[in-house]
C-alpha cells in the first residue's frame, strides 16, 4: 500500500471519528433539552391548573355577587362556597367545592339535596380551601397559591347546606 493511500485511510477514519463525536454530542444535548422542557412543562401545567381554579372561583363570586348571596359552609363534610340567587322567583344555589382531586360545581334548586359526586368537574386541582378572612373577605387557596375575594354584598359564614 502506498503512503498516499494509507494517508487517505487515516484521514477518512479521523473524519468519521470527529463526525461520530459530534453526532453523539448533538444527541446528548437534544435529550437533555427534551428532559428540561418536560420538567418545565410539568411545573407550568401544575401552576396553570391552580391559577385556573382560583380564577374560576373569583369569577363566579364576582359574576353572581348579590345581597346576601355568598355563603361559606359545607355539605356531606366537604367545605364549599355557596352562591344563592333567585331566578323567576325560585331560589337556586351554586356550590363550588373540591372533591376527589377536582374543583367541582353543582347548580340546583336550593331546596334539593345533592351529593358531591353529582358535581360537574371543572379543573383538576390537588387542594382547594375556602375560609373567612378579615373585613368580610374570602380566602381561597390551593395550597401553593392564595387569593382574597371581596364580595360586594359581604359574606355569610354560617354553615349552609
């Protein structure tokens, strides 16, 4: 074998080794980037659900706030936020509560008996708490996040349902 032919073989092997190292490096960076993206995405989705749940509660209170219509209480041992309203002379009640990992809602005539399993699942959330706060505010929290809601009508903290 001539020196020129042997030199070309060594050059070809060297180029293949350098290309292989580059390809392995690119693959490792892509795998690391995908892992980081997956972790960030999981974290942001968890926070997004909590934010959505609290925004939902805030919007419900603000949209249906009428004199004496907001109550904190519970039913079947589950804490709930109750919103009372009269439609066509009939008393209706909306219950917003946490049940089996979900923020749930039930809308029915106030005189009807309902169970937590009857609720419509709105958004998945690990925890949801309602409690009275100073000066008539309602504190709603999901564990990591918390908001204060100020009903225009004041709030009744009597046990309802």
